[in-house]
C-alpha cells in the first residue's frame, strides 16, 4: 500500500477546522501519522494567519479517489470554491504525494509543486517523512528542508490538542526537522 501525504491548512476557525479535518481523515483512512502544527502568515494575499500540518496514511484508493475524498471533506467544512485562489480558507486539503507516483493530469499534479516552494508544506513533511525522497528531485525531504531558504513568512510551531485519535496514530516528534 502506498504512503499518502496530505497538507492540511486553515485560517478561518482554524483550530476547529484542523481538529475536525484530522478526525475526518482518520475516519476515512484509518491510522494517521501527524506532523506538528505550524502557524504562518497568509501567502499571496492579506489575511489571517494559517495553521498548517501534514498528515500521512496508507490506502488502496487511487490518487483521484483520494483527491475526491479530500474535496468532499473540504466541502463539508464550508470550503468556498468561488473565492479567488489566494484567499481565506475554512479548510485546504492538498494531496502532496501518492507513494513515488508522478501524476500530471487535469486537476491532479503529483508530487505537488508546493512541496519545494512553501515552507509551511516542506517543514511538516520533512518532520514526518524526512528520510523519504522526492520522486522527481531524488533528494530526501529532510535534506530539501535543510537547504530551504525559508525567508518570509516565518513558521511558528504551535501546540494544538487534536482530541481523541485512532489507536496507532503517530504524533509529532518533540523537535522540528
């Protein structure tokens, strides 16, 4: 079964939406591996700060099926798809990786470009998948993060109680990557 990684972000009722998204992902996909939660400024627009994390799990679902489930979860959290691309989000779930697959099709691009472009994606991914390698670049996520010029916006690790999680769920390490 391939390992799947999904970025989770919110800047609207962010604590509630992050907790709820993690519960929904656990309900749909089972045992999760969770990164720490990071706070960062909005990118590309003026807005409230975001909370972001990365969640890993295994599934037999196809990449397009996983993307569909993520869209359903976003919609259940009030995601407004009529807003501009760079705008406030109740919930943003992006399929980052599906094992080592490289997929380029309408509506689905794997691995996601944001992995190597955005600190709020790469830092939590390196935290839980540091030794895994980017399927195109061939470098580990830990090494990519170590050489990343974070610049602005700065990441701030925050404590967020995610509530009851399924047995076997792995919580973040004590130190960031």
